[in-house]
């Protein structure tokens, strides 16, 4: 098998961590007898600097014609003064829309070796293993009307609109229930149905899909978003699959990320269309860009997600995940997860250590 992959490294530490991850991907291809053709493109701030836009038509065409997209982080203070319509992050929203990627999967697993790196007590986080399923192409980020207008008295008014339709909710609910069937068979649907009509509809439709979709083997519970934010800190092990709206998922998945000790540990997959897009959860971290301080593990684990969900190479994905855990168990840490009595390494060395362990493990 030959796979064509679009590699969009983005800004800040994006190029560093994506570089380590693509080396792991090429290693997996060699070990498991498939080939990958990597074609790079500029997105985000790098694209703005070069072409004046965060996403160009040729790069969008490349993404649509690829088997999968590997995306780095985008944005940074350099571009904060730009109009919202042309900021680096607009490339991410446009790619999700144009590729039809309505479901974002964010696994949150606390590695045993990192339980003490979390800011929470070991007994609270140890054993946490959940999946956040976030709706990606609807909700307040895309709803109309939106914008800032000047009022007659000279003041300004900002408007964003939370909008969800029945089909949008139905399809993300099916993703969550089907994912739960491969895990511990529990779905927590998160909303604010007590005050927001859009999420009152969300709760109603998710309940109907659960009943009419014959997911009786999966337990469904509903939880208000403020309570969910508290429960993630109080007892994260109660969650298996969490499904929620675009904005709530954006916030809760970052909160869940910190349970693991660092946002630099979490991968994500955006699915729903013909082409899947894969990216680490963390940001571009411009303050450490180019200093070999970044943690590449989230992007390496993102490659494992790509292998599993888009390239049908589950054995290779398992091998990469085992290698990451083995490196952590051996006491190696990047600065963001550094602990007493552990050896601090840089981005390149962490990537090399993972590749070394991948060679060690048998298929």
C-alpha cells in the first residue's frame, strides 16, 4: 500500500514536533511493508507571511487529494493584531469545514509513569482513560449572525450565535455511541440544557439517537457543562466517552489534557469526511520554538491515531504507543513533564528514543 499524506507543520514548534513524528511514520512504514509519500504545505502564520492568507487554494487541494493530513500547531503573538477573518487559526476552521470533519476524537489517557507529573493527586488521576468526542463544524464558532457592530450611541456590540440542527447532533451522537462500544460502553453527553435552547435540543436528540439507534448496550448519562468541569477534577475515572458541542469540547478537552501532566501528551483525530486530519492538542508555543525544548510525544501519538483510523495499520499504531510508554517508563522526560530523578531530554532526543524502542519491539 502507498499512502499520500499532506504534512502541514504550521507555526512555532509545529515544524519540530511534526519532523519527529514523520520520522516515526516512515519507520513504521518500513517495518510494516507500506509506503508513505509526504508532501508539505504552508498553513497558518507561515502561510500568511508567504502568501498573505492562512490557507491557500493549492494547500486545500493538496489536503483534499491526500489519504490523510498531519497538522502541526498554528498561530502566535506575531499575528494577533490581524483581523479575525485572516488569523492563522482560520486555516484550521476552514480545513475542518472543507474536508467535512465534524467529529474530533481526543483520547485522554494517563500513563502510569506520569501520574506524579499531574497537578492532581496520584489517586485521583491514576487509571484515567477517556475519549472526548467534540462536534467540530457547528455551534457558536460557525453560527450566524456573528460579528461586531457599532451602535448609535458609539458603543460596540459583539454577537456570536450558537446553532445546532438535528442532523448535526445525530451524526456526532452516533460517533460517540459507536466509540463507546469499543471501550467501556458509557457515554456522557455534556450540555447546558437548563439555560441554552440549542443544547436543550442537543440533549433531546442525543437521547432519541440512543433509543432509536438501538444502543441499549451503551449507558447514556447527561451532565451540565459546569458540573462536568468540576467532575473532571474531582473524579476523572468516571468518564469513558464524553460527547459535547464545539465550544464546550474545546474547553473541556484542554482541561482533561492537564490530567495527564501536560497538554504536550495528547493527540487528536478529526474525522467524518473522506480524508482524516490529525493534530496534537497543544499550541504552537512560540516562546520555546527552535530551542529543542518541545515535547513531540503528542504528535507521535497523533501519527498512531492516523495509522489506526485512516491507514488501517493498527499493529503499527500499537507498536508506537507501546514505544512511547516504554520511553516514559525508562525515566526520560521533556521539560514540560520533567520530574525528580528523571532524565531531561530535548525534542530530537525524545524522538530518537521512541524510534529506538519501536525497533526493539517486535510486531
